C-alpha cells in the first residue's frame, strides 16, 4: 500500500486551558513555515475576539507547517464540551491526535471527553505533558493518570503504546524526559515524534474522487466554503463533480475555487489529491458530512455524526421602551437573517420559528455555546431579548429523558460541605470524592443539566473563587420528576419610567438586593432588583424628595445606598423566570417582565395562580 510520506494530518486535543493554542504558536514559529524574523501574535489561532478574551478555542481551525520537507496539517480543536461536535468531526480528517495534558492538573473531565472521541475514531495518539515548568508539576503521576484513562476508555494495544513528550509551550521548550533540566528551546522532539509515529495518508490518487465536508465556512464573495479531506482521488479547479446529499439525492456543480492551508493563511490552489486537507467553493448548499465525487462515479462516505443540541431558549426581537437606543441592528428581519447565517457555519445550532411574533427558538450544545452567540450579536450592534434557557427533553424507549452531565470539582477542603450540599439540592449524585493533597479535594458528581444552568456563579461564591469546576455531557437519563430549579425569590419591578434617585432607592433596598444605582434610566416593568420575598414587589425607584424651605437639597449628598449587584449575561440568564426576558443591547444587559404594564401583569399573575 503506497503512502504519501510528504504529509501528516494531526489534531491537537486537550482540556480547556491546557495550552493547545499556545503550542500551535510554537510549532508555527519553530517550523520552516513562516518567513524569518516574522513574529506572530500570542495565541494566533484564536482569531475570534471572544476566543482571545475568554482564553478558549470555540471553532476548529486549520494550519499547516513544514518540517524537513514534510507538511504537517494541524487542526486546533475546542476543549470545551459545548463544542464537542467539532472535535468528533475533526477526528475523521486526521490520522493522529496529539493529546495535551497539564503537568499539574492532570486528566480533567474534558480530557476524557476529547480522548474518548479520538480513540473511537481509531487515530494514533501522541501524549504531550505540558507546563512541565509549572510549580507543583507532577509529570510522572500525570502520565500514570493518562495511562489509566486510556485503559478505562478501552484503548487497544496499539493505542496504549503511545509515545510521550514533555514540554513547556509557553517557553517553547520540549524534551523526551520528565526531568526539567533536560528541556531545550526547541519543538524538535514533538516534530520528530509526529513524523515518526503518525501514519502517512494512503496515496490512492489514481482512484475515483471522494472528498468529505467536515467543517463549514462562509465568505461574502464566494459564499459557502466546505472544508474537509480528500480521502481518494484528485480534484481540480473547474472539475464537474457531484455532491451526495444527506437525503440520498445528488447535485452537480463546478468547482470554482480550491484552497489549501499554509501557516496561518488559506491559499488558493489548482489541484489537491488523496490525503490533502482543503477548502472548496462553488455550491451554496453544501452541508457537513456530504461527499463530493465524480459525476459518473457516485460513491458516498458514511455520514458524520453531529451531536444534537441539549439546551434552547427563545431569541426575541427587542420591543422594550428603550428599543433602538444603543444598537443599529434592531429589526426582526435582520435578527432572523443573522441567526440563519450562523447556522451556515455552526452545524450544532438549530434555529426554528415559533407561533409567537418575532420569536425564534435557538437550540445549542450548552450554556456557553448560546451565550457566546449572544455576545457576538451584541458586538455586531444587535438588540434582542432572551427567554430563560431550558434543556431539551427526548423520548428514549418510551420514557421521557433529560441530559445529565459529569461534573468534576477541585476545591479547598473547607468548602467541600457547602459544594456537596448545593449540588445535592440540584439533584446531583456524588460519584467519587478523594483528597488530592495540599488541602484540596476532588469531587465527582452526575448532575441533570438543568440543575447546572447558572451554577458557575454560585460555585465561585461558595469557594471564594478558589474552586475549579468542569463539566461535560454524559448521557440522557429518565427525567427527575417533581423538581424544577430556579430562583426562589421574586423580583423588584419598576412601576414607572424615569431616572432612579438615591432617595427612592434607599427605601427600596430594604426590600431586597438592587441591580441598579442612582441616575439609571428605567421603564415600567423593568426588573431593578431581587425581592427578599418569594413574590414580586412593584416599586417606585424614580421618586424624588420634596423640597421645602426647611429642607435643603444639599443634605441628600450624605445619603448613600449599598453597591448594586452588576449582572453578567450568564447571571442574568440564570436569574430569569418563565415570565421574564433578558434585554441585551451593545451597551446594556437589562431584566424585564414579559408583560410590562403593572396592572395587566398583576391580572395575569392572579389568573395563573387560579389555574394552578
């Protein structure tokens, strides 16, 4: 069997923040790819602004480096489980996976998740123990953890014989030994291990074409771009080819452009052959998993599995009294078009119209997946309203089931009790607990996904910011009956429109926790705080002090209120009840009632109470 020794295809997989993108930077810098003296930005592969801010990879990305005449195609994959569909599809494009593990943290929930996907795909693994220079690094113990994880996940004998390299991606050093003193400023051990151990693609270029779409991109000039691997044969610009659709039908089209990858750039090419990772344009309704082949030789590859969404919420065109003040993308048509455009490249996202006017149900892989979409919309000038997130139920073997997640927590010992108590209240089931030394405990739980909505903020408060929580989708299991998570307290709701005053807020803050300070514009039906009671309380936050001859306005300067609680997007979504919206604009995050008029809302509340 002939192979293409001039090429290797490999994915880099890891838990969030274990250093994938930083390592890719070093491989780029130390390869024969970039012009001499060219500097590249820190975490250059994280090109999306939100990726750079949050320090995570959201979308899979391609790059290619040259090492001693061999082209190494590298795919940087997301480490977060919300983007697991990306990881799974990437494994179909590569022959090997470089598993990166933190020398201090060791194997984490998403290490398990991404490694499981790689082993199931049958790719050849290489293990890199990263951050070898980190204080408290324990590389030999971490290697034992990795081996145990391989065995636990059912790795075969060949996969268990994985090579190991030790590195500090941040410093650009690596070696074959876990002894820190052997580290040298070179990525050569990693390059050599890839070339030696990752199988070269089979060269069957003389057979009929098979090219499968694994990822999607969009360009305003050339339209939809399909990214994937040539599994067989050759493809040229100008070729007439057929797309084998998911429904079994075929469509013919002409290849208008081909792109290869080199360094951080996508470059136009005229031809590609078996083993190449390329991008193709020319047909606007190409979808993930479809196969491109010769018109006279239709032969489809098995369709790729795409993880179904587990969480959904309604996206509503903004109709609040402050509509259009801060954004320039405010019409329902623009919002709908933007959401549909997102589905062209994000195959794990679903957008469906509802029977409510200007409202769409958007379903995704989790809280992070959807909140990042909302953040992108804000930055593009959109105004919209969001309903409370809800998990997606499924019927399996005649039973209604809901998604459950595996949760791993590392926390100082003194917070263990409160963490266990809070997760138990959220219907979590403890699977394991062990001391990891230095006053730290690791706890593992199985928790229904709806119990984890917004839990991150509560967890950080419970552990004083010292806890680390990671969770990943585990399975669908029968629904837990007679339980619905959510806030227990009502809301403080403004009864009029105007500007909040210190005088009025002083009396209102005795009734709960304020979300606004003085001098903030409010409208009727806007939520200005959380009530200390279970019911909503209508409040006037715009009332000013009456001035008389004996009462000087200057005395108000001494008045003060407590610092209001500022809500992040995730906290705001967690706070919502079914009768409320989160209003999101480029500059503000506000909470409001769906029914703004106070008397109409009270009538609706009474009607709902009678029906219950």
